[in-house]
C-alpha cells in the first residue's frame, strides 16, 4: 500500500478532498493497487523558511 505525504500550507477541507482524490487516482493508475494512503501535513508560515527568511515575514513585505 503506497503512502504519499504532502506538506504545505493550510488549505480548506474541500481542497483537501480534491487533493486526496487526484493523488489517489494517479497512484492507483501507476501502481495498479487498490489502496493508497495520503497524509496531509499543514505547516504554518512561521514554521517554513525560504532562502533564509520565514515565509510569514515574506508575506508581510
């Protein structure tokens, strides 16, 4: 059973449903297996750094 971990910003429940549906469809097609686990890990902007700067600070400027 493949497991896919997606890390990104917070999104709504409907977007999560769509994300899980699409990822599952692709993994099922490629691997040919009936069961796929998708884990969504949401990271607040103050916990993400890009190019030496917090994402929360980048969004302010």
